[in-house]
C-alpha cells in the first residue's frame, strides 16, 4: 500500500487525462454522423472496450472524419 502512495502523484494526472480523453471521444462519436471507417456502434465498442488511451487514439487516427 505504501508503494502505491509513492506513485500516486504520477498516477492521478494520467488517470484524469485518460478519462478526459475518453469523455471527449465518446462526446465526439455521439455528436457526429460520419466516420472515415466503421460506424457509430463500432467506434463506441472499440472506445469502451479499449478504454485506456488505445481506444480513443484509434478513433481519432482512423475513425474521425476530417471536416
């Protein structure tokens, strides 16, 4: 337990960044109708299942339609 407390100052900003990125990604998916690849359902599943940075980053690289 003491070891976790030692790393907590480094983990808190990463956790906040992860959930902020996830929230923005979900907002973007739900408010846009066009995607480069896939559809809304596909990107929601990918984003939620790969909830770490991987899902949102994949969406912004391969799914977000450039407008």
